[in-house]
C-alpha cells in the first residue's frame, strides 16, 4: 500500500478528518525538495509507528511525542491536552546525528526511499531507566523492549510530519487496510457492535470458538486483527500466521460476521499499558469490544524467573478506562474440548468428572511441532496444522545460538573449539563467531569505548540471528561485558534459541592465564577500558548454564553443554559423553 485516502488522520474520538499527505503536483515538488534535505533512516519500529500515526491508527496522536506529551504519557498515561494515551511513541537520534531545531529533515526507510519530512520543533533528552520503569514496569533487560532501548538514540525529536507515501508492503496487500477502510467494511456488514481480537499467534479451534461466540454474544462482527509488525522476539513469523488466518477466514468463519485485516503495529510487550493502547487502536479501526486473555502482551518472565505483570492486570486496566475509550474488554474465557460431545465448552460449565482434552502452548511446541508430530484435528484445523508443520521443522533441525560470555582469559574460546567438534560429531553444522576474529574482520576500526563495544556485540548478535533463523547452529565467544547488550542479542535470536553460558572464572585465574600480558598492561594504565580492570563486567542474572573452568576441565564443561542441547532437542541423543548437569 503506497497511498492513502484523503481521510488519513483521525482526530480524537472520530471528529473532523485531517490529511497529512500531499497529493498531485505538490507531492512531486515535495519529493524533489526532500531529496536535498538531511536524511534520517527510520528503524523497523519507527516505520510501523509512522504508518499508524499517518493513517489514524494512533489517534489522538498525530506525530512523534514532544517533551510535554512524553512526560505526561509516562506519568499519567495522557497527552498534555488530557487525551488518554498510555505508551510513549518517540523518534530518537544519536548525538552524532546533525539534527537542528527549526530545520526540516527527510524521513526514509532502510532502502533509502523517502517517505516524507519532519520540521524539527523539539529536541530533548530522555531517561532510559525512567521510561522503562514508568511505561513498562521494569528495568530488567530480559524485557525485550528494555534491552532494545539500549540501542536507541540519545535525543528524541518531534515536529509536524508531511508524508509523500507510506512504508511499502508487498505481502497480503488486500488485507492491509487503513482504519478508514476497515471502518467502511465493518459498517457494510450491518451489525451494531464490533469485537476485535488481538493476536500474534496461530489460531486453534478454541480460539475460533471463543471469537465466534464473542461476536454472537454482542450481536456483532468479529474483527480478526493480527499484528504483523514487530512482536515478541522468537514469535512465529507473520507470513506463516497470516496464511493460517486466511484459510480460517475463507473456510470456517461466517463472512457476514467477520473481517480479517492486518495491523502493522510494533508491539512494546508492555502488559497492562499495552492492552489499553490496543483498545485505543481498535477504537480507531471501528471496534467497541476487545477480547483480552491472561497475560495480555506479556514478554514472559524476568531475570529472576518471575512474570513481568499479573495475569489479569491488562483486563483490569482496560475495564477501568472503558467508558473513556468506548471499548469494553471481553475476558478470554478458557474453553476446553469435550470428546464425547465433539465440542468446546467453558471450563466453568463442564460438570465435574467429565472427560476433557486440552493441549498447552508449550505442548504444541515441544510435543508436536518440535518432534514433527501432527496436531490432532480436534485441536487445530488440518489446513492450519499443515501450514504450521511446514514452517516448523523438528527441533534438531532448527537453528540455535550458544553464547559464551565471561572475562578475557576465562576459557570461552577453548570451550567453544571443543564444542564445535562435538556438534559436528552429532551431525550439526555450526558457525563460530569469536570476539577477537569478529573485531579483525566485521568490526575493524572499532575501539573499546562502551558505544563501540556495544556495536561490536550487536553485529555478532545480528549475524547469529540470521544464521539461527535459517536453521544453522552458531557459537559466539565474546567477553560481551554489558548485560543489556547481551539481552538485545537474545531478543534478536529469540529466547527459545538462545543459550547463554556464563564462563565464571575468577579474575585472578584469568590474569594468570594471560600469555599476552593484557591484564598487566591494563593494571599499569597502558591499556584503557579493559574489562575487569577499569571497565565493568556485568555477569548474567539467569543464564541457561554456568560453567567453572577451574574445578572442571573444558571437556567436562562441553559434556554439560551437550547434555543441555540434547535435552532441549537441538541435537539428537546417542553420542557418549553427555553427563548430567545443573540448570541455573
């Protein structure tokens, strides 16, 4: 979708429509003018935000937040004018970017296509820790957005936007509808109410039943509105998911009672605040009900293995503001299959002693998809099961990343070298990304400032994510001293494929192994910013494994790692030497 109708931006609560786009000859003039401006390349998250700002999906917000709005959103979940808005939508730039007040800049995608311009009216600093604490409820870097924020720029910029075109999409184009288009189609279905269903996962039979019942209960229409922007790292790709949604829409839902449309949203995984944000967004698309389940928009568990949010916090917050948003929450009732009657029913309405059947999300992954077993027909439509099976080879054929972290001289490279040989013995091809080697080639020219160290580790993480995504095994051995940056890499790869191994070797032992004399030079001040001497090392809080290179040999540690990989399904069992291990 490269163009938008005239009604591109909705003012608060469906008032007069405003047009951000320049049309006709004016657009050509703007295109020529914008080519002369300084260009700011937007991240994938920025692009999702820009599209929903422009089309009215974020109404009442029509630009990236200025300072007053930003502070109000963090502290009160409202814009400075009092309008409800729970999450910050910002555009950040680094201090190296020469953006100046009252100047116009061109905004482009990562392929250098200019989308429009911004007149910079505000440049202000922001506090990462404060935003994480107030907006997302935690500073824990196991939260994927908190980890990602570590790579954002130092300043936020804001100002009026003038758009030439929206970000280009070449997939599922007939399902990529603007808020105005969705409202028009919903209106044509002639029902008084619209129930939206937010999803970033495949739909199973219980979801079908739940969504259909919800629409019937309020005499309404179902808006099946899956997120196809950024979701939780490691989620099933939107290509796979949308194929399954489309099959269900075409074959199993009543076309008079449902509409499938895609939402180019960059999720924040912010739990309750995110749920309220989803309600506002769905209001702009024409819905007045939103189905909410347990742990809505939760990123999972923190560094201490505790949930980030309470299971019903999201439902409670949306209900609290329902009168103001005009969107009522519909609780996600747990439905369970009754084999004797071949139907789904709410758990609370099933008589005691009745035989039931259910499969958890974990079981779907571990007992079926990862082992190449077909999902039962009572649980998932055969067409959906086939699509999921195509996209999910058995676990031992999937990619993974073993990430060694620890001080220089801890034993990371030695352990990695032995692990490579053992994995080859198991039939798994692996790539090694050693920190020193990467610095020689991929990161040549980088120094040892925090910024350069982070850049180096992000590059390793990016390459590791690409290898893993295509089914390869990758071993990374780098000091990677900063916790937040390691967790960025975890998010890039996906938590289920990322195995963090802390090589916990005391610094005195590392110094004793230092044949190059690096520690000695650092102690004498000849080398600056040396990790463990005059630059900090932040050990992992909850790594998958901790290994001790003093009490255990490298071969023994590799056996423990192999055992972990076997039990996780990444390699097939059978090779001798895989002993017991203790998880951390």
